[in-house]
C-alpha cells in the first residue's frame, strides 16, 4: 500500500463490514424517545455530567429537540434549577447514591417555591434500590411522577468500537474488590450476543476476565431463553483481556496520530477540545471515521502524517488549478463538478488536520517529550532497568508533571520485573520530597496493585523475547508490524491476541506464556448444535473485550491485524478508552477528591 | 489498615488531628515492621512541625507544601541558612538542592547571583 496520498483511489477495506453497530444506537435512541413520550409537551433535561457526553452518541441534541427538549442543564452539587424552564423536568443519571442528594435538593427547592413541576427520573443503565431508598427517606419520592431505567450499557464510538464508559473498573475490581463494573460488562456482553450471535470460542486471561466469563454463563442460564445461536455474522471468538495482564501498554506513549491527540488534548467521546493558538478560539472538533481523511490518518504513526497531508494538499491544488486554467474537456469538467462537493469537504478536513498536526508536531519536538520518550524506549528495550534512572531523577528535581514521572517509574518497575528495595525507596522519597507527602497514598496503592513492585523474577524479559515485544527496525511509514503504534514497542495485549488466533504459533507458546501472565485462563469452546452451523463463513468475526480500558494505539494495532488478515474482522468492546494519564488518574481518583 | 490510618490523616484538615494520626500511622507501621514507611511518616511529622513554626514566624502558608517547595519558598525569601538547615535535616541530596537553588534564582531573575555560584 502506498502511503503517499494514493488512498483516495484505493479501495479501502471498511473497518468492520460484518456487524452494523448503528443498530445499537438506533435501539437505544428509540427506547429513550419512548420514555420521552410518557411526558407530554416541552421538557428540560437535567444531565448527569458523566452521561451527557456519551449520550450524545446515542441521540444528538437535534434529535432531542425534535422530541420537545428545550433546555439541557448539568446536574452539579449545589445547583439550582433556573426559573424559565418548562413544567416537565427529566433527571437522567447513573444509579449513584452520591448523585441523589442533588436531585432531592432540586426537587425540594422547587416545591418550596410552589412551582408546578412534573419531575421524572431516568436511570442509565438500571435503577438502584439504594438510590430509590434514599429518595424515599428524603421524602421526595412522591414528587416524582415516574422512575424508569434505560438499559444502555454500550455506546458506539465508531464502526468497530463500543465503550461502556466505566472509568475505574480496573481499580474497583483489583484494588477495592468491587465487582459492580464486572456485572455491567457481563450484561453488556450477553446483550451483544443476543443480537449478534454466540461466539464459538471464548478465550480470556486474568482474574477479571474469568469473573466476567462466569457471570455471563450465569446470566445466560438465568434468562433460560438464551439459546446459542449463529447469526449471519458468526462470531468465532470472544477474547476477554483483563488490563491486569498488561498494565504496561497504556503507560507507553502512543505515537499514532489519534493516540497523540489523545495524549496531549484528551479525546472524550469522539470530541477533542483544541487550544486557541491555531484556531483563534478554543475549538471542539468531532473525530470519527465518518470523516474520510481522519479514517485514513488516525491509525498511522505520526511520522507518516506530514507526508500524507502534503501530497493530498498538492493534489487538490493541482485539480483546482486545472479548473482555473480551463483547459479541460467537457467530460472532464463534468467529472470535476460532480466531485466538487467531495473536494470541498476534503479541503476543509485537510486544513483542520494540518492545523492539528502542526500543534502536535510542536509538542513532540520539545526536549521534555523527546527525552522522556528516549528514556521510555531504553527501558522497553531492557536497557538500564536495574539502576536508578537519572532521567526520572531529573524530572523529579524539575518538578515535571507527576504523571510523566509515575509513568516512567511504572514502566521501569514492570520492565525490570520489580525494583530493588533501595531503589524503590529512593524513588518514593524523591516523589514525596518534591511533590508532597500526600502522594505516599498513590504510591502505596500502586504497590498494592502490583504495578510498582519489588524485585522478583523478571517476567518482562522473557515475555519480550517470547512475544517479540520490541521491534527495532519497524518502518513508521510503511509498517510491517503493529509495533509502529509505539514506534518500537508492540502492545503485549495485542501480541497475545495475535498469537492466540494463529494455531501454529499458539501451540508452541501456550503453556509457557499463560504461566507468565497473572490470573486464571478461560479457554472454552461453546457447544453449538451442528444444525446451526451454516456452511462455511468467509469472514471470522472476533470480539475483543478490554476489561479496564484500552488505548487508541491498541485499537490501531488491532485494525492493522485486520488489514493483514483478509478473513478477520474485529470489534472492540472496552470499559473505557484510556491513555497513560487517564489510567493513572483513575488510580488516584479518590485521593485527589479528598484533597479538594 | 495502615494505609487507612494515613488516609484519615489526609481527610482531617485540622493540623493537630493530622499530626496525631500521622504519629499513630507511624507506630502502626513500626509494629508491622515496615521500617521504610515508618521513617517516612516520621519525617513528615518533623516537616509539618517545622512548617508550623515557619508559618508562625513569617505569617505565610507553609503547611502542606512539599519539602522541595518549602525549601524553595525559604530560598526565595533569601533565608539561605534556614534552607540549608532543612537540607541537612532531611538529607536532601546535594544535586537536588542546587537544582532548587538555581531554579529559584532563575525565577527571580537574579542572574548575578547565578554567576557567583
């Protein structure tokens, strides 16, 4: 494949042609609107902050407007409802007890002022007895006209990505032994199977993976009506990856276009806010594969982006120049006019992405970025993992962002298979002395979760060799291996999937590999009645579930695998899209909230 | 359990309560033979006490600054001696101390001072 701007002439294979995820969005939207119809007339929605964005993927503001929503308000502690809202008010929130006081206060406030209001409450994805109980105790339950739940578990991010928008299942399950998130995931997966068929094989690794697997079995038995079925789709594998088997990959800097945008600016539900310097104002941009250019750019290593943008731009200019010169035949003219709208859109997205690429380029050329990247790559290649890393030390001394320090520290801890006691203590002291004592709690948690470890058996070195995790000579522009997503490092999670799916590779590695990774293994063939197997299916369809989140780079790597294997399609289901910073943040969360 | 103990030290904003729960956290760590954590807690108690005195002396917020920021604050107030004292008290490495010093001077644009070093 030529990387130099020829793609518009190529036939690109669609990312996922097997299942139509739009149906998930449509069903969810229909359910939401059915609930709206219970209450007549104009209405205001009070959104739980965490739901407002993902719900955008289900029903756009335009659709909501069409169904009588005239105001949207965010549910915040200490808020009061504005005066000029319609009579009907809908609260839409997650079933979290800590949100209930806010709802209760709003309702009581309005009653105190004797305003006539009709309140409705909608829980996503399900009602909680605890919440209802709280509202009952507060005496506001009678004021609510209705309480409903809307079972939306999965939000389609793209044609091949579903997210559950659960921020901290990794911490909840592995540090706090709270399996609530696992139930959500299991339910979501069962509903997915009801729609798209049962996988013939399930493979999973890690404690959370086997937990979810057994929950799924229970749910299927409970419902009774669940019969293994093969839809036209034919899901051949469901792979459950517990983030715990590979905490390293999210910590490594992503070097794909999309990954870098996320690292620097944070993409949330396909939206990214960019600073004013390039656009004159803070600008929110929607990123999805619906945009042809972005679909092509997103998964590429950033070093390839400049070339593509340049050649595309010059090509367009050439076309437009031809038109101006006027030396075209009538048929050529006709063709051009037909293509004109498409060319205009392309021109627009070219200018947007050139600006974004310039922003990112500036950031990647700073000393801090480059030296940290260099440090990271040395550690990944197994260099100097034993001793105190002077770069990490210097970063502490300069009081660089704590996340940068922690990321490198954890990378060192994982790649060295645990740090020597005195080295670990040295780092801990450095962090406390520079950043403050309160971070001792974060460090303790990381230690308790095994992310920061004392020396003991170097698993990484063995894994690196067995799975070829670092590849030195991968081309960033015309890659032959998905290690390009981090320039030299291939995410362990994806390597594992790659090997599992190739019987020849798997047979050799199976035993040694599985014993190197923590947690139990699930490897089961579901019995499927022979009659249901409908001939030979040409595409194998694999659902990859990341429990505890996955990065954009990992998704890019999977897409790369799909490109190489004509017969395989992937669907990614993740609890959340993460990167090193958000991953660490989810681990510190409650400590920060204590501080504030 | 021990972590919880120090958690409570975080949530309580009152200085005295905080100090006492830190001390008990320290004892807990000692009992569980986690010497490193015990010594870390001990140091933090010492730092908090220092900060309390400094706060009274200068009428500036010192409590809850990290050790580094405390030293930096002192340096920018030109209290070199006090800063040196903290340095030796808490065994801050030579390298780190100088980097803090340089940074402070730089921020205050005292280039002649930098030359002198």
